């Protein structure tokens, strides 16, 4: 819970190189207080400064050494680290900086409380500066909270039917068209790979679709397709994961959560493009009718895929959805997926791997993401490796013969199902924060939502 005091206290945000100059402008007792506490504006350190009578005079939050622009991660821990009361910024910040500060405060106040109410907690509250973009902060926090809640929720309460209901709810929020292919309807409608991966689950597989346009009946708008991997739980299938590898597999629908959060932001803002959102939803389970290593699966595109490993299921459900999106020749397809452990080995948990049909495209997206402190890292779609996805009995295998370059092989597999779209992007996410940091608890992380949102607004504009 948040606690607001009767009067807002001045809050200074200072870098280490600024503290000495700032100190020289303050009353002697303020400088003495900082000296007594050896406060040097270290990152995430806070200090409450009293006046000569012992009442609170001001607060200081350290930003550490200046390294580039002010980031929301500089301030995301302040809601829980500052004494619980209201604050107002003591300095003049640009509109962009004020917005970042407000976003950081709000992001750090997130708590997941579905099963156990959080302990009574008093959080600091920041008064919103006049020049901050209040609407953007509210929209971003709403979307990111949805995504984090979805990712944090275990499959027992967010299985295929509940995830599909979440997709439907987003569509209804924006009066968009919703459609769902369920169970054997997937076979009738020619989505055989999605059906094969999900058929062993107690809940049938499905494909959920949202279609939206900013202007009813408008023609000639560019078409954008977002595809999110919705594997609600991944046991690995018959190539079963060890227990340690299965522990976080509730987050294997992180791509779907990110795609839905992004779609919500774009539709709310009125993106000047037609939008299609596709979420293939399955649970990769073990049963008598589970798909097997060595099986050859049909796909919507007509390619036959030999199953080299049932734990490489994400690319199999994505390929049918990508083929559907590609058939309409969109201007851009973007897919989001917690696809490979190899991407984490290469880049760690904080940097989603970014692949695309051109270096110029991935560079533009990476710049947009970096500008809002939501980083991604361009990776090579190295076609020289493509032949290693070969099969002696089918058009291709779902895994490569090599144990190296796994993230690239995953992207190359998906690339086989893109032929008509003008451009395509693939983001291999982790969707999880594995270590406790100020304002960033261990748990779901909605990676790339803000960055890709920024890029798409620049690319298409708004109505």
C-alpha cells in the first residue's frame, strides 16, 4: 500500500559527480549531515535530510556515476527505498526525463499478489511533474502489469483456456474482432503443427486471433502482424526436461504476454495500421497421444517437418501462425517467443536476441529499444547454417544436427515460413528477471514491449 503525507517533500536526484557542487550550495548542517552519513550519491542509495529542528527537510537519491541518459532503472527502487511519504522533484527535468522518472517509480511498485497478499507495505509516492507524459506512463504500466501478471501465473490458473480468455479480453477492450480455432478445428482449418504439439494436454490446443483497424472500413493501411508463443507449460514432451529445466516453464507463454501487452498499447494509441495478433496456445504435455521424436508433422505452409526433439516445440506452434500471417503479405511480421536457451547462453537474461530480414531493420529496432532503456541485441540470421536443418525424410528438421548456434537455428527454422511479408522480426526472449534488484523483484519481465512500441509508433504513426 502507498502512504501519502500531508505535504510533499523535495526529492533531489543526483549523480556522484554532482554531489560536491550541490553540497556547496546547501546550509552547513545539510553538508554536515551528508558527511556524517558518508553519502556520495551512490546508485540506489537514499538519504533523508533533517532541518535544524529535526524535521524532514529534503530527500536525496543517488544515481551513481553518470553513464548515458537517465533511465527508469535508476529510480525503479525508490518507491520501496525512500521513507513512505509523498515527494516532489526538486529539480527541473525535461519532459522525457520526467516521464522516465514517473515510469520507474510506478514500475518498482509492482507486486504479484494473486495467491498471497503482500505484507503490509508502505511505499513512497511521487507527485507527477506537469511536463511528464501521464497518459503514456498510465498506459505502459497497465500493459506491463498485465504481461507480468500473466507470466507470473502458474499453468494451473493460466492454462490454454485462460490464456485464450485473456486474448479475448484484450480484443473486447478495443472492440476488435476475435476468433479462435479449438482442438480438432485446428486440423480442419489446416493448423496441424499447433494441434500436434498440444494434443496430449488435458486442455485442447487452440489458435487465438485479434484483428483491429484504427478506422472502420478503412482501406490502404499497412498491415502489421504480431505473433506470440503461447506455450502455457513446457514439460519438454517425450524428450522430457529435467526438473530444474521445468521449474520456470510457466513463463513459456512470455512471448504471448509481450505480444498482447504491445497490442494493447498500440490499439490504445491508435496506430495507423491494420493489426493482426496471433497467439498459438498449447501445453506441451506427455501422454499416449503425444507427438514423438521421429514423427513427421505437416504444417500450414505445406512443409513437412521431422521432429528431432519434442522440446523444440515453440517453433512448431509458431510456424503455423507465421504461415497464416505471411499469407496476407503484411508490411511487417514480429514474433515474440521464449524460444531457446542458447540465446540466454549468448546474451544472458537481460538482452533479448533480435533477428530480422535485414541488418538495417534490426539496427533501427535496436536503436528505438535502447532509447527507452528496453534493450535488445541484433543477432545474425546466418544463412550459411540453414542446410543443417535438413532431414533425409522430410523438408526440414525442427532441430539442427549441430549443438552450436541454437538461437540462430531457431530463427532460421522460423524464417522458412516467411515468404510474402515485406519484413520480419523475431525476438527470442527470456521474459524473467532471475535476480533481486532495486525495483525489479525476481519474476516476470515484459521485455521489449516499450522498445518495440516506440519503434512501431515511429514507423506507422497514429491516426
